[in-house]
C-alpha cells in the first residue's frame, strides 16, 4: 500500500528549548516514512530559535524549511503561511511545545486518504509537576465526555461540535480544505480562531478525533507564566462562549462578574461587608478543588493553584468580553463611516 506524503507545519514563537525534542520525535519515528518536509514558521527573536533551526537543517534527512514572516502574524495566519508553502495534499500541523509518540507517528503514516480532518488526544505526565497534575485533574473532570471515549474514534460534526473539546495542538488536514476555510475566515480577524476554524471545517467534512493520535505535552511550569496564559486566553474565550454560544460557561462568567461588581460597589459604601464577601468567594473557589481532587493531600496541594487559576481565567474572560465588544463596536463604526 502506498502511503500519502505529509508536510509537517510547525508555527513557533520563542519556543527554542522545545524544537529539538519535537524534531527528534518526527525524524526518529515511522512518520519519517511519509513526512517529505518540515516547515517551521518562525516568529519572534527572543531566544535562540534561529541557531537551533539552522543546526537541525544541516543534518535533516528531509528538507527543513524556515519561514520568517516580516511581521508578527499570530498562530492563525502563521499556520496558514506554512500550509500554503507545503508541497503535499496532506499537512500535519503541530504546536512547537509537544512531542509525537511512536504510536502517533505510526498512525499518522497510515491514515486513510478519505479522512480530511483528524485531531487527537493530549498525554500529560501528571507526576511531573503541580501544573501537569492540575491540568490533568481539571480537564478530566470538565471534558469527561472526551476522556470517556479516548479509546474510540470520535466523529465531530456541526450537530455535536459543542459536546466535545476540540483543538489544533495537533491537526492533520487536507491542504486545500484548510486553506479555503482559513481564507473564508481571514477577512474577519478573530481571537478564538481555533474554535471557529474547526467548526467551519467540520461543516464541510467530519472532524475525526483518532484514538491513536496522541501527543506528549506539558503546560507552562512557572506560576506567573501559567496564570498569565490563562488570562491571555480571555478574548478567545469571550468571543465564542460569550458572544457566539451562551452555554453554562457564559452563565458562570456572568455570575462571577456580578459578584465582582457587587464586591467593588460594597467597598465604596460598606467595606467590612465587602471584605467578608470577598473572603467567602475566595474560600468557595478553593473548596471547589474537591470536585476533582483524588485525595485530601491533593486538595491542599492543588487548592492555591486552582483558586488563582479561576481568578486569572475569570478576569481574563471579563476583560476579553470588553476587548471583543470594543473591537466589534470599532468595526461597526468603520463600516458605518464608509
């Protein structure tokens, strides 16, 4: 059986330390049987990414292309830039901070041609650090539907799209389908581009979450970077979950916003009551750690990080709603002035 060649596209922004392990997980695996090129779309010069990629290119058994956009594009447009340069009909998009497992590489090499959009699962070593443990516990709880079907082939279509968590940490796609969908969306700059992109793509062809497509990944492992990343996701979260689909997350953020507004108002007139309500709120956030902890010890280990994470994500969502509202208001005013 002849295997369909694959172009690997990796957007990277100041991710130098992760590039060599990712590269090795590609070329020292069965994926090398079908991967005919690796395209790095390299944004940012804050680390030694350039030197690392030049060294990898010297000894690479397959062509390694380095694309340097003239300006910061962001992941959505940088991925599109790399896909447009690809020589093959099938592209593998993968984030720079992951590694492919041997099983995953073999599965990608043998995917049927009729599958147009394929994603997979993230594997995290929960024993590595507190951030890995927290990510595993919370995501297993929140996205229990995905985890309960990890050994099955999950078929995503427009009808069940919002019932499962989807993402582009790893994505195998038909090149033409990916490009046309991106171009359809590129006229409307988005913060939640992954969600809208996948939703538009699976309206044209089913999105398959494949049980054998798994990647090794770990979250940011410094407290400040971990919390800042959660806060920075606010606009993307708000764009879809507040302005597009108003499910339970929308009402949770709304309740948090109203509670925060109440506390701020009370600080002006009844500061003692405000401090009491704030304390109750923080204790309630901490106690919610019981929802996913596997033991009392885990509760006390994870409670501080969980409390700060909810606060960072909540504030990010509220700020995100402000950013999206201002952005749409500005776009409306510009359209009216034409």
